């Protein structure tokens, strides 16, 4: 038996929610607002180094392979920490977790601003990733715990802005800052904002949290780190598989083996309430399909955001600032329509949001396959806007549909699974898009073709793969519908 905040007993397998079901409107807005602002700043930070990486490499005198560790290390940390958040959200109060996450992020920002060596900057990115990994599941779980059911879709629509717009405008923000100042100012600009958000959280997050003393299963933590860390690392270096296959293949083998052992252990431990991550949400078809679709959505999003600047800058000769501004309309339209489609979800359920969203996402990817060096910039902006509208609809519908169908006692675990899927999807998408484009461009260049032709041909194939995956998402969307909660 375990003790709640009020001293009552509860079964080990049925943790109480973090807070009461109803709160004053002003306080609820303050809590969700602080969490959403923190999550937005953190996920914006995830892609800000896309443009700044060459400057960082030059300043520290490191190779491209070493510089890439600023992204790989970030993703690895996220992949290791997020699966543990199901446990953390049960064991520690909401306010304490928020303060820890923001404090970790702020220390990471401060270290990045003053980093005297590349190693210090890498440590800074890892600390930033720890905070990000905790805040994202915290936002989703708190929304589902505190927001009344009739308003949940609209609030999840606002949350979708955090997840989808942040990565989209990250390169824009960094492009503007790097062009005007130095890359250090990327982190310096975020530092005061993070401090303000921390203060807001401390002021508003004052709710009695019901926690339980969950035992930590060390074997599960180790298996989780090996499984998700191994898979993300294997994915991030898979582009080198033809030149040096040993490391990617060994990492993938370790990750898959550890994942199988991790799943088996969680199923066994769930019988006693001692699991690190409860996998029961996967017994719900809507949840499983939603996780698959979020992986496709995040994979195409991050893959598109990463390769568009590469082939447009090197192929079409556009400046970093121009490319960044080109991506801005798509991000802004997501801000506008996210809450609108959240209301549609509240009134009509997931299908009127998810099916059109999946179709537009796929249409955007297929339209990108038609881009060539002579394509007008306005047309590219239009394609990206179509893609962004579909993404906004999907993110709103998926967040609501997937987690709304998870029982209260499994919210934290469902959120952890969903966010892990997002990170894996983003890592896979980036690897596929970059590897395909780079391999084709290198092959055509060696055969005597111009670099611009190779880059655009490689991008066409990358977007072709993205179009196929997004079309698969359309099929998945047809089978998602409102379903009764798990018992």
C-alpha cells in the first residue's frame, strides 16, 4: 500500500493524478500557460543549431562529425530520459518536476553562453535535453488531468503549436541571430525567457499533488537507456552504414535486443505495479495508431526542416535568412489554426481533423518532389504552408485522440510513450531524408553532374519516401475513432 498526499492508501498499480480534477480558471490558465511556454522554448531550442552549426565548428575547430554530436547527444539524452517520465510523474509532485526541468534547462543555457570548449557546450546541450524530456510529458499529462473533457481538444490544439511550430521556426530564429550577432546569442536570448517562465511556474503551480513511493527498478532503467539510446544512436549514424557498417549495425542490434528485454520486463513488473513504463496503452488501437502517425508526422517535419535549407542554400543560392523567413508563414499559420481544429475535435471527434490533416501532410510531401532550381520561392512557400496546415491538424487530433483514451492512472505512461515516439520519429525522419539526399547528391557529383542537380535529385527521392510514409498515415487515420477508455 502507498500513501497519497492526504495520507490515504491506494493500490500500487493505481497512482492518483497529480492534482484535483477542477481548479479555478485563472490558476488553470497559469499552470498550462507556464508549462506550454516552457515546452515551446525548449522544443524551439531543439532545432536552433541547424543554421549555427558551421559557425560553432569553426569557432572550436571541430569536424562535422564531432559537431553533429550537439544534435546526437541531445536526441540520445531525450531518448533515455523520456521513457522514465512515467515513473517520475508518479513519484514527484508537479511543481518540483517543473522547477527541476527549468533549472536544468537554465543551467544548460548558461553553460552554452560561456562555453570555453566544445566539450562544455556538449554538456550544456545534454542538460538542456534533460529539461526538455521532462517538460513535454508534463505538459500533456497535466492537460489531461486538469482540463475538463469538453475543452480538452482546444487546449491540446494550443499544445500542438508548442510541438510543431517550435522546430519549424527554430532555424528562422537562429538564422536571424547568427546573421546579426554570434551563435552564443541564440542561448543568451533564451536565458531571460527561461527564467521568467520558471518564476511563472513557481507562482502558479500550487496544487496538491498525489504521489506514491514507486520503487526504482534499476534493470528497467538500464534496459531503457540501452534500448532507446542504442536505437537513436544507430539511427543518427546510419548514413555511415555503407562506409563503416559495424558501429551502426551493432548499435541497432543492442538497441533492439534491449528493447525486447525491456518490453518483457515491463509486462512482468506491471502485475505488481513496479514497472518503469506501463505498456497497457498499446492495447488500445487508437493509441497505437496515433503513436505510429505521430512518428510519421514528426519524421517528415524534422526531415523537411533539415534538408530544405541544405538544398535551397547550396542548390538555389538562397541566403540563410531568406530560407528562414520562407519557413515562417507555415509556422505562423499553425499558431492560428491549431486551436480552431482543437474546437472541431471537441465537437465532432478525431476523424474530421485527422483525415484531412493526413491528406494535406501527404500532399505537401508529394508537392515538394516537384521542386527544381527554377521553382518560384512563392510556390515553395505555398507547398510548405499546405504541409504545415496538415501538420497542425494532425498534431491537434493525435494529441487529443491518443491520450484522451488512456485511463487516468496511465496518463503519465501514455504521455511518456507518445513523446518517445515523437523523438524516435524525428530521429528516423532526419536520418532518412539527410542520408538519401546526401548519398544521391554524392553519387551524381562523382559521375560528373553539377552539385545543384545532385542535391535536388536527392531531395526529390527523400520527399518521395516522405510522401509514401505520409500516405500510409492517411490509411492509419481512417481507422482512428473515438473509443471507450481502457478499464
